């Protein structure tokens, strides 16, 4: 019995914390935790850019696309847009980048910023007789005449032995074209032992030390790279070295009034559904139905708190996934209650019927929920955009519903239904 009390206290503590997080305003020590409405809920702009990859090799298309997406993301972040969605996609037979900007007021500014070609430059140390450039990141450097136009490609390579016993160390190799070779050779001769800053859109991405004169135009940036960080740097460099032309092919603006109307309609539908489900559960299962409704309310608070903490950009499709998971949570309770009634018909007391009902219903709950989780995983990894949001909220809702049905509902029933109170 003591274990049941501890379980109840933990459940109530989780419910209280989830309620504080889900509340639309700061409560106590829980601050700055909010739902993140997506484009279709708060309004904004959606821009579709087609990429012209006809001038680059087939094996470089993926890196070039990732580079363009990375550059666009950096520029959007400079605008201060909250929760932008920037993803690679296909429009017909064309590679494309889809940009969603929730809450953006000045769409033209975003379009102008995104449409610029990435600018890759190499900055050398400033001389005593030179004036500094107005760049807060590089006060002691000035741009050289070596630019992204001189860079042929950047790629990840592996050092077989870096001289200190470490093998297969990830590095980034730079290969310059014929004109760039001469410029790079001059820089390495003049600034040997000093740093050369690599700058993308006036933001430094690396500042390696020149360790030798390099006459052939092929250099290696070494350091404490893992594979992921080396690949990320090569993508950033290729974004400037291989600028892929982008063309705005679709623009869609959603007003905040439409988003507000969508939110209101979704809330009304969700509340109406909860009320009808609660009425049915209480009317048919009486006290057990009331306890299941309380567990369902805690389930809702926990799910909303998780959405805020991750955080998840909530769209209409995501709300639909969440509402669907509520139905699955109710379904689990119905399976449990029906199994309990079967045990009672066999003459077992209510406390034993509760344990047996949960035990016998668990296999059905597990099978149905795992099947749904597999479906959600397939949707997440095979789709993009709104479908992914549906899959994420559905999966989270399913996982939380399994916890609430098996732990919270069972604990409530253990306290409320005593053997002397008879049938369910």
C-alpha cells in the first residue's frame, strides 16, 4: 500500500509540473515555456526556391543543396525569426528548398536576404599601416583577394597518421583553381605561422594557422574535428565555392486572422471531443470512467508540456495527431475496463480484477500502440513538413497514453475501488 501512495504522490507531482508548464503564462519557477505555433496557426510566409544544379557534378548535388540550406538558415536566423522551417525537397524533377517563416511581417526583406549568393572570403592578418574593417568578429583581420570564386572544392579527408599517434583523424581539404593557387601561395608565404580566417557572409567559420608554404593550391585544415563537424565545415565552404543559383517559384502568405481562426476551430473541436468522451466514459463505467477522465486530463497536460519543452512547432496537422492519440488513450482504458468486468463475472474481488484486467489488456494495448508507433516512424522518415508534425505529436501522444493508462489509471483505481464496493 505504501508503494501505491508513493506512486500517487509522484503522479500528482508530475501533473502539477506539467500543468505549470502547459499554462500559457509563467507560473512559479516555471518560466518562458510556451507552445510554438507553426505557420498555419500564427500566420507568416512560405517560400519555395528551385535550385539550378545543372552546372555541378551529380555527386556534389547533395552537398550543394545542404550548403544552400545552411546558408539560408544562417540568414533567416539573422532576421530573428522564431522557429523557421527550412528543408530540402523536390518540386517536380527539380531540387528545391522550402522555407516557412512563422510570424514574418516583412516578407520582401526575407526574400532579398535569401536570394543573395553566398559570399566566401579569406581574411588575412591586418598590417600596421592598414585600417581595420568594421567587423566585430574579426577586428585584427582584413579581406584578402582570395575569395570563394578561387576555391574549386572542399571535402572531408582522413589523416592516416597525424604525427601524435592518432589515425583516421577527420580533416577538411581545400582545393583551389589555377588562379587561386597563386593567391593562396602568396598568402601562405607572407603570413606563415599566422591565422587565415575563412569567412562566409562576413561570419568566420574557421581560422586555421598557416603551418607551411603551399604552392600547389591544395591545403588541409586540421584540428579536433569529428566526422560531423568536418562535414559541416566542408558544406559551409562549398556553399560559397559552389554557389547554386536559386529561383523563387512559389510564395504563399498566411494572415494571422486565418491562423487564429484555425486555432479556435481546433480548440472547439478538441474540447467538444473531450467532453463527449468524458460523458460516455462516466455514463457507462461510472466511477471508473470518472477516474479515467481524470487520467486523460493529466495525459493532456503532460503531452502539452512535452510539446513545449522539446520544443515542437505545433501545426494543424500536429494538433490532429494529438487529438488522434487522445482517442487511442481512451481506447486503452476501455480495453482495461472490459477485461476487469470479465474478471468480476468470474467472481473475483475488485482488487484482483484490477490487476488481472490490466495484465490481460496489456498485450492488446502494446500491440496496437507499437503498430501505431511504427506507422508514425515511417511517416516521419519518409515525409516532410506537416506530415512530420503529425507523426511527432502522434508518437508522443501514444507514448504518454501508455504511461497514463497503465500507471495513472491503475493507481487511481487501486485507491478508489475497494473490495467491499462490489462491481465496477
